[in-house]
C-alpha cells in the first residue's frame, strides 16, 4: 500500500478537464512543497510533468496544472487530448526518506 | 542536454547477480544525486533509494537492503545498481533518475527478468 493514495482510474472526453487527487499525511508530505507528478505512457520511462506542486518544466503544455490543499495534492489536465492517455503518478520528497510515490492513476480519454 | 543512458535488458537465473548501469551526460555528474526506482510488471513505481554522487554514500529504502548495492564510477559519470541472489520478485524495470528534490530526468529503464 502506497503512502500516497491515488484513484486507480480517471477518465474524460476530449476537450474536457479531469483532476487526479493524491492524498497523503503530514508525514508523507513532510511539510515540504516538493510534490511532483509524472506521466508514463506504456513501455516508456516516466516523464516529469509538475514539480514543486504547481510548476511545469519547459515543454510541458499549460493544460497541465497542479495544486495542493492540506494533505491532498491534485493534477488537473484541461482540454484533454488523446495523447494525454497514460498513467500518472504523484510523488513527494520526504527529506531523508527521499521519495514516496502514489499508486498511480490510469487516465483514459474516452 | 541531460541524458541518462542505461544498460540493456538482462535475463538471469534465480540466485544469480546482475548489474545495471546508468551513464549520465549533459551536466556535471557530481552535482545531482541519482535515485533508483523499480517497476514490477503491471505495477506502479517503487522508490529504491539514492546515491550521493559527491560522496558515493548510498541510502536504501525499506525492502531494498542487503541484496541491493548502489555504486559509482565518477571517472565515467556512471552509477551502478547491483542485485545479488536474484529472486523471482526482482523481475521488473529498473530506472535511474536525476534528483533536484524531484526526479527531473530519467533513464530509459532496464528490464531485468529472473527465470527459474
């Protein structure tokens, strides 16, 4: 069982928005704002999509956004596109224990 | 550009050992820690631990102590993951990833298959 809890699946139609939640505890988030999100297409390595809760690396579309309230972080994908269909993982930097991952959410574009 | 190039797939027998390499390029190797992440077949990402590339000091997550060893060869900007006494449950894809308080660049992954 992961220390960060994600729904196993999420879905939306093209053009719609979908939000994926990531629930932890004050321990798993460790008082840091180092929540990150990763996208993984089948057979591919994970790709960083969001870091420090809300920031996007260069090249990641602004359709992807992150937020955090209390012990729940969220990834929102707006204007869903077919290529957004993938697995998404949240992660938190936890200091000396370094990293913890959520169990992953399979996003389906209907 | 930053790249992490991992060694190729491995097929090993139960009880054997395997070494996975992760060669970094495009940045100063000793300025960023490297982390290792395992993905069992059909499963999620599991953090294995990290190695301080400045000191060579490794830290292992729970469940990855004893048979797992992280090491470096800074002369060739390469990190290594060695797994000894392989078990069936070690089958999976092993990723190295550069750390900046998040994992900003990942290797392509190395599939390790343990066969009986």
